[in-house]
């Protein structure tokens, strides 16, 4: 009863840490863990000692000092009296703006180019090959600079729009002006402004925006209910009721009513003094960066899409045709769902690449987080280590969020094994 | 146990490396070359010529320091630094001396742990516009688009100036002077702002300098000076007194042409001390007797360097103004050599 060592369980000896298979893996893991932690400790300690030798401390207090500089594009209200923290937030939002715009546009460009490259039309297929190879094989920074240089050198300056016989004129019924500084586009204005919701920290959202979002989400839910009802009727009676006009009405009529209620209209930009005012001036830096990121990443996505479609065996489409499905439905119902399984995982890394590549923005004077926190703030405060660490953290979190979102999407389309 | 010994050794080595960095003079002498941080390219101040040789006002100061310390004005390695990288280059030890038209400010001197050793050019921020814009004063720039080098004090002055005058503007952030020039020439900004000396240098490089004007408003004080790392006072003294030697030489009429003659003939005790004829001032800063003489012989005294690079006879055409000797109504004032 008191004998603790049961038969087959010899007493523990230190040599068993190496020679006994039950303990060996644990031993090595502990050793590696200790080594890694020691290395990390050494790196941190080394940094702290060197900073101390230079007489510098490590703190993030600079974030709450007055920034003192201006930023060309501010999604949230910002003046030079605000803190470095707010400047960093403005930069982060600018990064998000160009990344989201870029991801959406690159997906469209990539799908179109990828499908077109498989086209039976020789000319279209070759043109797409030229596009893909040209953009994949030249560094992104050069594309950004080229696009920006074209905007700067080719477009007229704003004062070319002045006078009775101007050298340049606005396009789209005098609503849009392409200049070498920005593209002046109309803004949406309301005659019946309902005011804004104050979120604190001088960030506001117009009640009109909230109303539109609520109406659109509501419309989408109702549309799904109509679809479910149509399915039920079809299951019971065998004939599906015509629902397209209901869906259309549900999606558009409430929005149109809101537009009428708020008196929503376009306000065209006009030349006042040195620059266009009244409208929204979209900086050329943003447009150039967006365009270059889109075309560059689009070329990679095109190849991913092409690979995904080619990965679906030919027998699948032949079988679909044999069942009498039209080519469009074959693509939508048979090929794409299977191709998506191949496309999504590499697509995630393209989105991540695009987001990280947007840090080249400073080349065209677009103030993203690298331009504010990692540029002017770093320079004015001299806090290199803190600013760079913060930026690394921000990009890491952004990438993890994108990755998590796309992984959820991936798990929905991937092969369900039962 | 072994780990802690290893780490202890590393930590000690790190500390010693930090201590070693503190003796810049010994490092420079051992290396036989002075690492000098300069502008990436600002004609008149620091720019490589057609043959790749660096010339300019700041470059000549590097040469003077190299001549004083190493006895050879050519033993300089020029490290081009941008507005963003310059202070990191200095504090990391990549350069021994930063002579790159940098403004002396409180936070740079204290928080960034730099030591500005003096002022070699009293400057101020100005605006350049095209003549055909019809603007004659910076107060008329309300609503204008302004090109501005990011990471400089000018960026902060610009924001303050427009705020104080209750005007709006649209900044265009650019990375280097060359890029700013290109944006300005293409008309992507109405005005280009930087130090007035920089504007003059930039304008001199244009094909049509007569079509651009520099507005009369000077919106800030920009005392430009060479900087060294905080903590090595002896090295700071060497660089500081090299600058004073150049300024004092002009005051006493010592030029690169007559310096040999004055060494033997001058009866002025201050000149005799400066040129190492009587007292051995050099020994007090770890150099030999003739350090100042060599510094002056390298590219001439302060006035000669000014005239050769940015003076009125050059395309840049800057008047001495505040940078004249104190005896001529300027601010250049060397401390006594005694």
C-alpha cells in the first residue's frame, strides 16, 4: 500500500530527462523556452542600457504634447493645437482609408484581369498578360512615383481654370476639376440638416448617415425575408413568385424618401482665391497611391484568381453543361464556389501586403501613420524607438484584424467535410 | 549559471562600448577620417559637384575641422542626411559632426541630447512664389497651397504663422528639397517655404530665377549651426573653437592668403595666440599648436568661406546681413582666444 512505485513505473532519475521518451520532449521545450526568454531579456536590457548611456529615457509622454504641425487630409477634426496622439490617429485613419479603398479596387481589378487572362479572345488574354507582368515585375515605389508624376506634370494647376477663356475646364457638367494638386469633386449637402451625433473628442457622425445605414440594413433584412418567403412558397406549390420588384422597392424606396426628406444634393466645387472650395478636394497623393496600390496588388490577385479557376477540374464545368446549366450559372454555382477555396488563403496575404505597402505613402506626401507618427512626430520629438514600436504595433494589429476577418470568411467557403 | 556569465559579459561589453563612444577625438584620430553629416544636396551649403566632390558652406566647415584635428582637409567622409535622418545619424555615432543647416532649438539641444556648438548662419524662414501670381506679401497667402519639407522646424513655424494671422492653407508635405523644387516648378503648390538662404539657393538653380520672388516676410528665427553629441565636452570644445577661429580670423584680417606672412610678422597678441605663435592653446583641447592655423588655411576664414559659397558674387547672392562681423553691425562674434 505504501509502495509508491507501481510495477513498470521505475523511480525518477535525472538521466530520464534525456533518455526517457516521456520526459525528453518536455526537457527540450523547457531548454528552448529558457534560451528564447534569455535572448529577449538580453535584447531589451541592451536597449535600455544603450538608451541610458545616451541619456535618453523610454516613455510615451510625448503623445500628449502639442503636435504643432498641420496635416493635409484630416478625416476627423484636427488642428496644429492638437496632440501628437490625435495626429497619429488622423494618420491611422488615412492609412485605413487608402487600404480599404485599395483592397476593394484591387479585388475588382484582379478578378476581371484574372478571368480575362483565361479568355478565348487572343488579344484580351495577351493584353492582360502584359498588364500582370508589367505590374508584378516593377517595384511598387516606382509605380507610385510614376502615377504621381503624371498627375503633377500633366494636370493643369487650379489657376488655369480662372478667367473668361480658361486654359482648362471642369468635366462632368462643371462638377469635377482635375488639377495637379487634387481632384475637386462635389460634396453632398443637405438643405434639411438633422444635426450630428457627438461621439466625444470632437468626433461627430451626421444623423443623416446613421439614418441611411439603418434604412439600408433594414432593407437588406427585409429582402432576405422576402427571399425566404419565396422559397417557402416554391417548396409548397412548386412555382416561385416574382420577387425582383419587391426587393428593388425595399432597397431603394426608403433611401429615396430619405434623400427627399433631407434635401440631399450635390454642391459643386468652385474656384475661390488660390484653390477650389465648396467641394471636396481629394489629394493627388491619395489618388496616386490608391491607383498604384490597386494596379500593383490587382496584378497579383489576377494570378491568384486564374490559379483558382484553373484548379477546378474541367470535368466539373462539362458535367454542369451536361445538366443543362447556362455558362453564367455554371460559373456562379459550380466553378466559383470551388475556386474560392483556392483563392481566399493567398488573397488574405495580398490584402495584408497592400495594407503594409501603403506605408510608402510619404513618397507622394500622403500623411498616413508613417507620415504623422513615424514622420513628423518622430522628428519633432526625437522619440525614434517609441514611435517605431508604436507603428509596428499598429500595423501588427491591423494585419491581425484583416487576417481574422478573412479567416472567418475562409471557413465559410472552405470544403465542408462531413 | 553559464547564461548569467554570458549575459554579464555582454552587458559589460555594451557599457564599455558606450564609454568608448564618448571619446570622439580619439575615434576620429584612430580612423584617420572625420565623418561629417551634411545635406543631401542644397547648392551653396552642401552639394556634390559634377565630379562628385562635395562643396559648399557647410562642407567647408567640415574641412576646417578635419584640418584642425587630422591636419588634412581632405580626410572627410561626407554622409548625406535628410531632414528626417540627421539627428539619428548623429546620436547613433554614424557621424562625428553634423554640419547640415540645422536650426538650434531648445528641445533639440536638450531632449534630443545634441550640443549645438554655435551659429554659423543666422537665417529665417521665408516664402518663394511665382511673380505672375501677383502676391507681394505673405499676408496675401490665405487659402494657398504651400510646399513644406516634412520633419523640419519650418513645418511648425508655418502652422504657427498662418494660425497667428488667422489664415488657412493647404500643406503639401515633401521629403527633400529636390522634390519640393519639382512640385513647386510644376505648380503643385503656390508657395514654397523654407529658410530664406535655402530659398535663394533653390532659386539660383532654376532655369528662370527672375520669374520667382522671395516674399519680404521672415516668419521665424532660424539660427543654423553645427551640432555634436551631448556628453563629449572635449570634442564639443574642439568643434566650437574651430568655428570661433574662423570667425576671429576674419575679424583680425587673417586670410588664407596672408596667414603665412602674419604668423611671422603679426604683432597683435590675439593673432599670435590664435596662430599658435606664442601660447599653446591647442594643448588644452588635445590638439597641437597650429590647429587653428590649419583650420583657417583649409578654406579661408569665415568671410572667405561665405563669399566663395553663398556670397553676393555667387549665383546664390546672399548679403552678409546678420552674418556680418559684430564690428560691421552683424551678429558674428568670436569669444576671445586667451
